[in-house]
C-alpha cells in the first residue's frame, strides 16, 4: 500500500473521506514541515511520526466541527487547522499563534496547498478583537479552566470549543468555571498512534 493509499484508509477509519489528491497534498505538507523544521525548530515531532501525530491526529476532530467560521487557537505550525481546512473547503479557518516563525510557516503552507479558506493570524489569544467563531479548536493548549479564559475573546454565547486532549482530564472537567460545561466527550483511536486521545466539546450554559 502506497503512503497515499495508507493515509486515505487511515483517514477513513477516523470517519473522514479523503480523496487521493487531498492525501497527496497533506503528505506534501508533512514533507515541507520536515524541511522547515531543520532550520526553524517548529515542532518536536520527528519526520517519521508526522503523519500520525500531525495529519491524522488533526483530522480526528473533523466530525466534531460545527458552523462555518472555525478558529484554531494556538495552531503552532498549523495543526490541526491546515489539515482540517483542506478537507473542509466550505468552511473558513483562522489559525492563530503568537510565535511569528510558526505563522510564517502557516502562510507558506497556505500558499503551497492553495488554501483559499485559511487566514493566518499572528496574535496572542487574549488580544483577539473580532466576531466570535462558531467552533474553536485547541489541541493540548492548556488545562480546561485556563483554556476557557484564554479563549474567551474568540467565543460568543453559541460558540463550541473542541478541546483535544490525551486521557479524559476528569479533574480539569470538575474545575471548569461557570457557565462552561462539557456537552460531549469522544474517545479517539488514531491509527498508528498508541497514545490516548479524546476530544471534549465545551459550551456555555
């Protein structure tokens, strides 16, 4: 099985229908990240693990997205936002990070992949001023009580926050401040990734 065929099959196992052309572009993204990483130190993930730890891990939350305006808070080098944007061309993604070199890579990747539905934003989350998003995705950004504080400027009354975590963080859930609550939890099995994964949907009220 070729790398493209393997990625298509693994994405399907996550509930994501990936076309071969999309899989090729995602693998191109991983290759470009590996090249940039040698010079700019954008990620601690080794090149051989980027498909599982970046591409598939990102795609795993695709079924949980809602609405048309999506924010990736603390996107780093563009994950999960870039893979999610590639498979959701009907949605617009704003990828936010405070580290300039990472946002520069995101901008490069957007041009490389021809993604017309992505805005890269160099900013601290606390300083965001704009319309609230329908869904905000955050991957291993902060403990849940701190996370909802950081994301407050991005959220309106109806915003859903998707918190990507390892094991279910029961103590963090118990410490969530009102009016935030967990409306859904989902355990995720990422093909080729032995570590525990789950996604929590946080809502207000």
